[in-house]
C-alpha cells in the first residue's frame, strides 16, 4: 500500500518558470516543509534557494525582468497576501507591501519596462482595490489608478498602459475604458451578471479587445470587441458542447495562436501553424498526457512544458525550438509510480429532470468485492467544475479500496449559461438532487455497495455533505465536511470586505437573507441537525476568511448535544483548507481512520 504521506507531501518541484532571457529556471521546492523559491542557472546547472519561509508556502511568484522576481504569501491562511521581491542571485530581498490587513494581487509584469510591475491593493479602502506601479530595484511605489468606483479587475494594453477596468455592483457588470492613462474613465458597456463579456486581452494594435462572451447565446465563445461601439463583433471560435474562455497568443509575432476548452479533457483549437506544430510535437513525444506550455522566454525559443495525467502528478520539460529538443527537467512526485494509481474515467448520467450530468469515476485497482464502498465527492465553488487529471485525494482514497464519484452538478461552470443559471436558488435543492441522483446511478449500475457510501466535500462540497446527510440520510453511512457551510445566514453575513460588492449577485444566486428567509432556513443544515444521524467528521481552519469557523462550530455543537458521533479537527494556523504539510498529514490520517471505521469496520 502506498504511504499516505506520499500522496500529500510537498512536490519535489512545482510552479516552474523560465526567465525572460531564457537563462534561468525558477521553481518552488520544499525547505523545512514549506515551498520556497529557487533558481537554476541553465548553463551551469547551479541551483540557489532565494527565500527562507518556514511558516507558510509561497502562494505564487513571477519574473518582473531578467534579474528580479516577486512572490506572494499570506499569514496562516488569512488570504491577506503581501508582495515580496528578490534578485535571482538572492540579493536585495524586500517586503514590498509592509501593511497590515491588506490584500495584494498582481496586475501586469510590464514586460517592456525592466524592474517595474503593476499590482492592486485595498489599502485606501478595504472594499476597493487601487492599482500601483512598483519598482523592485528600490521598492518605490506610486499610484497608477485610483479605483473610480467598483472595479474588480484591470487590463493593460500591449504597451502596459492601464486602459480597461471591469466593474460590478453585484448584479450589473460594466466595462470602463480610457483611451490613454491621462484620460477619464468612461463606461462603454454594461451587462447583467448573468451575461458574460470577459475581456481577455487587447488586440495587438491596441484598438480593440478579444473577449469571451455569451451575449445572445448559451455557451461562451471568443469574439473581437469594438471599443467605440461597446459590442462584440467578429466571432473567432465557438464550441458546440462547452464554453470557450481562454485564448493563446504570441507576443513576439503579435497574433492569436489558438484557444483552449474543456470537455471531458482539455482540448485545443489552433489558428497558427507554428503553435499547432509545437503541440503535435509534444503530444507525439508524450502520448496520453495533458501537455501544456506554461512559460516561455521572451524570444519564444524556449518553453516550459507541463505534462500531466490522471495517474501522474506531473512532469516538467524544457522544449527548445531552435534545436527541437525536449529535455526532462523534474517530476513533481517521483516517488509515485503511475502504474500503481487508478484511472479516472469520464461518466455521464441523467438527473431526475432529464439534465445530463458529467463527472468522473475512479475505481480502486484492487477491491474486496465488485461493488466497493463509494466516496461521493461534490466539488467546492460551487460555480467551478471537476476536471480530468491527477487528484491526490482521489488517488489516496482509491488506494484504500474506495471508488470515488465526482460530479459536475448543475451550476458547474463550462457547460453554458442555462446549466449555470439552473443552480440559482438551488443550494440544497436541485443541486443536491444531482448529487443524490449520481449516487443512485452508481448503485443501480453496480459500481458501489449501497450499504457503504460516504459523502465528503470541501467548502461548498462540505455544505453538500451536510445537506446530503439531512436530505437523504438513507444514502450515506457517514459524512465529512471540510471548511463547509452549515448556516446560510451566518455564511452570507460574514463576507470579507473585498467581497461586499458581490453580495447582491450572491443574493440572487443563493438567496436573500430577508426575502428568501424561509428557503434559506429550509436548506441550512444547521436548522435541521435533528435529521442527521450518521457519524460526521468536520475539519476547519481557524483563520478562514471565506467560511468562518462559526460555520463548523455551530453544526458540531448541535450534533453533539443530540449525542451524534462527531469528530472535529481545528487548525489555528490554517484558513480555507489546510496547506501546511503536517496539518494535511493529520487531516488525511483522521479521514482514513474515520472512513475505515464506518465503511469497512
């Protein structure tokens, strides 16, 4: 049996990038059980660790120019991300944003302006993000744009000029545009939040945009967008089954090269022969894997390739177009053998109202019977989706003899506007029925033992676990709620300040605490704790800004008052999910023991 720690220990290398000049590799690798930033000289092979974080993994980083990198981290999972910089040789390390209780996010690396980048920060107003220009060489910072209202994201043109903002009041989204950085902002288009006009990037002459839009249609497609008229114009690509929302481009050759989309697996459509040739070269060399370009040198001769599958956490390669060489760099988890892991198989079943629900079933390679115990694993979000690929939780559970069912219940993204909107007001309703119908489908098709089914999820998935134990207690032997919502009233009331602008939208999608009070009460597991009879395992981060600890405290207390078996694990140095390795190990040991006691004992 594969050791539990082998599924969840830090990867040997992760987040690999190449420097703009193509001379260095950067990556995250463990140091004292935390992911720190390292750089490798591609000519000499020398590796150097640049950071010494021991409390928390770095959350991400980027190259600002050929010499400087910027990284982000928070404290204990509070999601108040601060920015730090360091040179590739380890010198000139700085805390760029030494402010308390602010959140920062990168906007543009300003590729053509060495040493400078744009980022947003809610220092002036906790509910609004302004944009700042930072120089990593001396740490100087200047205001680039004060938020003119409720802009939530920003887009620069190809010269790095800040010219577009996406604003929202919760139910209406507006595109704010200015012709130059000196001009005033003007609203060029407004849409209901149900409609999508998502700016992807400026056209290469900076006169228009490429957008993903579902205006007048169900599934999102790629269009050109006229900035003067404020409307999508020429259709560039659409898919007849799923949304399309990502474009690929060549900055050097100033052209769109293709798009990506996701059906059961990620697919590509190319406009450009050179990019298509690169993909063919990769897929022929690495068959059966999901092969993607994740980083490139500025001259686009050297590329970092991520190659992953359902049974491989992933490998990195360096592809050099000048020599057509594809060289192996790192494996994320070389201690895991692909052949010992279970395949993830796409499935489709029909919900009770006739909707087609897509998902994935992972069956254990060895099981005690033809119908193994089943773990039902609804995803978080809920406006998200499960995808084909390596999932350490799924592989861990399969290695312990469980089948794992993941479903993209209604509201999951990527399947069109109608499918997404069909989830509105359906927390604990039709969304939960989709989960229940998946369980019954698995049982009817003899893929699971009906007497040994558990439901386990995180965030919204944790809510779905609690709701399942309330609504269909006959289906589940036990349940697990990991940072899950139990009370929709307290959940909505505890939104962090920088989410306040989305509240009206969330009221429409989930429910209004006053206008929909009866429905919210009817679908909040906390108010129906008396219906939960199955044993429950609850895990929670004390610093969680999204699902406060009170969500877990109240359901645990309500069940313990009735004598229901509840195991409760709280970590003081975690937020929305456990990230520190030792906490993950403890959680999955407890999960393993809990499931074994109730599904195998």
